[in-house]
């Protein structure tokens, strides 16, 4: 956990008597480490000591106060409190615009105002440090070898691409079946890149109604449409300086695809109902379980947007093609579940491992995680046995494509599935499969003569 440290404060004041006054006021708090300087140059020469707060006299003998302030802010994000005998509102406003934390006039209430301002600044500094600490923890969590578990050849190819992805700002397009971990990979790319201290904003295109999508992505101004009672910042603006991850990009409406293409090309946007052009500095990562090239051929996806998004393609292999990664992941999920639920360490029996390796995992890594958590609950002791593992979450009908059969047998299975689904309505099935009724009747006759295997 992050621990609060003593606050290092610089007093920059050319009046010796007032310096002693400020030093006395601040020395009342044992958590403050105070240093004093009589000129702007002395202060700037000692910034390497990294003070958290500086109280700065506006009228110094060697440098204007605004120049000292500008150089301090250029050095680091240090909280600067201006203390001055001047009471000009315009001067105070200008200094606040230049980055001063507060402006305090020299009067009988200076002591109380200064202590309150420093305490507020201290809380702000503490919050920033805690956020930085949490960001560092997140970055460590998403290191490739910690967040993406496995050692198969298929996964090593993914790692090699990810190492290339983090070195530049190239758009990354992630493909793979549902449950293969596309968002996890997107986060790993972001938190291992130079943008890791900036936001990671994830948007699931499939989860947002099409009529709300433009506002969600690009924002809107107050009064832009009925119900727009306030200005809204879109996801692209939220991701400024960082990464925006558009999951299930293949589900995006064609009309919005055109607007997205322009934003990506120009790196700028205009909120709905607004006129201001907002410049963007973002990294784009997209993901889909669809074959976008095929969607382009069908007219469901813009060809120009497809090539703009392609960037660095990263394909995530299905779990069934990752060999012993299944066992490695299963042990990983058991260990995590035991830790989260204060359970003793759990083992995976040899029989349980064999059972896992024989299953095709149509739900991929997501399904394996659910299966192992259920097994941990069902186990009678610290060893997960084969009987503790249940695959009931996936029906036989949705799993038959993973069986090894002839094309003829697959055809029979598909036909039987659709007939069962549509209550033997031959007209409806013929429409769904885009075949003639006579073809269905012919297959049905063959199926009677040769039952489905």
C-alpha cells in the first residue's frame, strides 16, 4: 500500500522577518520539512530536491514572480502558492491561469489561509501519488507474462506481436473467438506502452444501442437533442493521451462507420450539436470475433475503414489449439480462486487434467475459468478430481462442430438442429438455410435410411 510521506515545502521570500513568520507557522506541523530561499534563482537551483509545495513571494528582487512560477511548473508539477502584498484581482487571476495553486494576500488572516491551503494541496498531492501508485500496480498486473498465461507455441507468436505493438502507436486489430481474452490483450498492450499512465477506455460496440452510439463515442453539447440537458464528453475525449479500445467493432452501424473513419483519419472530432473542433491524441485498438474481410464482401463493413483499422493484426488462438496451456490456465484459475476466497491451495488430479484436455472449450478461456471455479466449490477436499469438473454449460448442439465427422454427417446434424429449432417447419428451415424444400425432403429420406452418427 502507498504510505503518506512528509511534505517538503520551500519558502521563497526576500523579507527576513516574514520568512521567519512563515517558517514558524509551518514548523508547527511535524510532517512539514521546510527550506527557505531569498531569491528566485536560489529556489530554481534547488528544485532537484523535489519539493511538494512552494510558497512564492510575487515581488522578488531578482526575478518577476510569474517567471519563477513558469520555470517551477516547467520543471515539475509542484503546487505553488503565491503570497503577495498586492491585492490586484487581475494579477491573481493571471497567476492562477499560469498554474498557481492559490493566491494569498499578506494580511492578518494569512496564517489560517496558508495552513488551510497547504492542507488542501497536501491532500491533492497524496491523491495524485496514490493514483500513480495504483497505475504502477496495474501496469505490473498487465505485464505480458503475468496477465496472459500460457507457454504454447501459438501463444508465443502472440507475445512476439505484442512486443512489437507496444513500441509504436500503430492501430492494433485483435481477432479471435468469443472468450479468448481480446480485452485482456488490449489492456496488456496499453499498460506496457508509453501511454500506460494515461486512460484506458473500453467500449463494447455490441452493448450500446445504435441510436446512442454517436453520442457515446463523440459526445454532445447541451441542447443538441431532446434530453441533452448537459454537455457530455464522449469516450474518445475520455481516452485523450491514452488508449481507446473498441470491442466488437464488426457490430457498428454503417452510417457511424463513416463518422468513425473521419475521426480516425483526422484525429479530431466535433461533438453532436457543437462547432468546436477537438484535437485527439489517442491510441486505437479494435477487436472482433467476426471476419471483417468477409463482412466487407457482404457490404456490412466499409472497405476504407477496414484498411484503416487493420494496422497490426493480432489473432488470438482458440483454447483448444493451445495444448497444455489448458492445464496451466486451469491451475492458475484454481490458485486465484483459492486466494480470493481464503481457501487452502487446490491441486488438479491427473484424471482431471486428462478430462480438461479432451474437451474443445467452445467458450475458450472464459469458459475454462467458470468451470474451474465451479470445480473448486464442488470439490470435497484440496484435490480437484475428474468428477468435480462439469461441462454442462455448453449444449451438445452448439458443440458438435468440434467433432470429427464427414461433410455428409455435418449436413445431417445441421439440418436436424434447424428442424428441431423451428418445430419441423420445412418452409422456415429452407428459408434459414437458403436451400429448396425438395433438398430438405431428400436429406430427410437419406437420414431415415442412415441415422445420424
